[in-house]
C-alpha cells in the first residue's frame, strides 16, 4: 500500500508547500488591495470591490481559499514535473550528477523567464520552494524496488492517460470549456459548488498577478508641481481611464508629475520615474502611454503564462494520478501489481468517459431546429441550451419566445445564463424587466451575464440599477461585471470632493 500511494504522497507534499506560499502571496496582495480600496472609498468614488468584500481582505481564510488557485495551477505543475524528474533521475539516469546539472539548467531558465521584467519575489518563491520540497519528498519516499516506479509500472497509467486524452479530444473545439461548465458542472450540485467557489474566490489570486492595465480600478496622484490647467485636464483624463485621482499620501499605482522638460510629463511609481510622456500624447490619446506604463511595471507576464500552462496541463494530470492510485489501492491488497494497475487504468477510463458524456452531448447539440419556437420548447435542456447559445451568437431576438416558455424561471442555471446573454440583442421592451429579474438570480454566474447584457443594450436607464447592485452585492465577480457594464454605458466616476488644486 505504501508503494501504491507513493505518487499521491509526494504530490500532496508539493501541493502543501505551494499552498503555504500561495496563502502568503494572496494575503499580501489582499492587504495592498485593501489599502487601495479604502483610498478609493474615502475619496468618494464607487469602489470595486466594495466595502462588503473589502472587510474580508485581511482575512487569512480568504487568502487560503484564494491561494488554492495557485496551488492547483503553478503548484500542481511544478510538483508533477519534479516528481517525474526525480523518478527519471533515480530509475533512468541512475542518480548521475550530470543529470542534476541538466535539471539545474532547466530550473535556471525558468527563473530567468519569471524574472525577465524585473525581480518577481512571489514567482521565484514558487520555483524555488515547491521543486525543493517535492524533490526531497520524492527521493526520500521512493521505494527501493517496485514495478510502481519502473518502466513496467508506467505502462498502464500512461496508456490510460493517452486514451482519455484521445476521448476528450472529441469535444475539443471553441465551446469546450463552456460545454464543461454548462453540461458537466452546472448540471449537478457538486459541479455547481465548484463553479460557485470559482466565482467567489478566483478574483483574489487574479489580483495578485494582474498587470496594472488588467486591473479594474487604479489610483493616481497628480503631482503638486503641475500647473492648474494641466492638473485639471489630467484629472479628467485619468479619471476617464479608471485611474482615480486621490490626495497625496494615499497609496498610488501612478503618480504624474512635471518632467524637467516642460513639454513632457513624468509617470512615476513608488517615487521612481518609469516613463516620460509628451504632454500632447497623455492629454490627447493616453491609452498608448498608460499601456506602456503598465507594461513597464508588469513583473508577472511570464509568471501568468507559466501558471496558465500548469493549470491546463498539470491539474488534469494531478487529478488523474490521484484517481489512478485510489482505484488501484484496493485491488492491490489481493492481486498482483500488474492486475491492479490494469483495473485502475480501466477505472480511470470509465470515470473519464462518464464525465465526458454530458460534455459530448452538449458538443453534438449544435444542430438545433431553425425555428426558435421549436428549439426553446424542446423537452431536452441540452437542446434548449444549444438554441439559446446559437441565438446569442447570431444576435437573434428571442425575447418574446423566451418569455412565452418561461425560460427566465428555468431550474437549469445554464439556460438562465444564456438567456441573459441573448437578451443583450433584443429590442423588445420586456427584455429590460427580464434582465433586472435575472440580475437578482441566486446564481452569481447568471447575475454577471444579466449585468453584462444591460450594458450592451446601451440603455442609460439601467445605470442606477447597476450602481445599486454594485454597492449592495457581497460578490466581487458581480461587482466587476456591473462596473464593466457601467463603463460600456459611458458612465465615468464623478470627480472626488476630496480633491482640489
């Protein structure tokens, strides 16, 4: 049994080390966000996240929950690669020192990439701690002799993984992830809980490694050495681009001052000059200058790429290795290693196939009846969801038929989700009331799409309703979509009463 659980034990050690780093990473980011949010609120702006979310930013529990994203992405990928590397070093390279130098070369290349745009403390911590801890556990726990860690022992798990990859390639298209969400996750309580947890906590880790351009609300200090005319013009300009001017003394993502050249402005961060920009460019078309400033400060560009790759590849393989070990543990008590491996491989393929069925049904449900009435009244929710999604992509007006079928009250979350999106393209007057009702839906994913649709409809009457939901919601994702809808409607943060030249 000890040999059977070797891989899961090593991976758990690696994931735990990643979780410790991730908790600290997200916690420190949350504290910075708390300072910025308090500055925004004290300056009289609409804050996203709002006060209800901000009160949890200094909570260790929130940081731990948010840190799971990094644990299951960068942590999973590094743990898995280290485990494989340790196995190869022991079984294939016979613990030769030259192999260690090869590993160190790969590790050094990763460190260079993660720190290619400046020192990245959090990214470096993952690349140092997780491989070291996982590697030590992998070597220390490695059984002396067993087919579980030999070439023969690799045959069945690798074969099962390849078969599952081929099976899932059947649903590999641009709708794959939405099909997984709509038909696998939202179709049962366990999947709904996973989706709700994703929407509740992923913005906290996302904030920890976003670039400045990707953040929703940023703070800005206008230097005291600016003349009144430039100060007033800059205040309006940066506020229109969601760099919210705050009084000096508050933490600021951007400080704008007068450059030594009277025809230029100085863009500074933490009292250090980052860029000098011609006045006409910053006042006339600031997007390029602000994007360049964000890129100059972005230390997480390669770390984001590495994290995404680990999420897409490392996490599925980690889950597969756990499942394979668990399914093979009981047979291993009574049968040989080869037979128990075969049983585990078959079990993994069966489980993967069962999970694939609803996703495949959603994938093949693209050919829906051309008549909206027939499609939306179909007895199968899979057909109705496909019809709603197609109507959304085609921007067809289905408000009347959807109201007739009562889809806004459907028990299926995915139906309400796609209905909310499709209502962005209807001119029917009943759509506004339907969207307001969907904006109070118990499922956050539906609320987000309803707010997005209200913004897309370009109806200024929706602004007070959206602002009210941003202020009262306890869900950061909902607030984010609401703020995006406001900006789509042309709404701009009002000038802060705390500011004066």
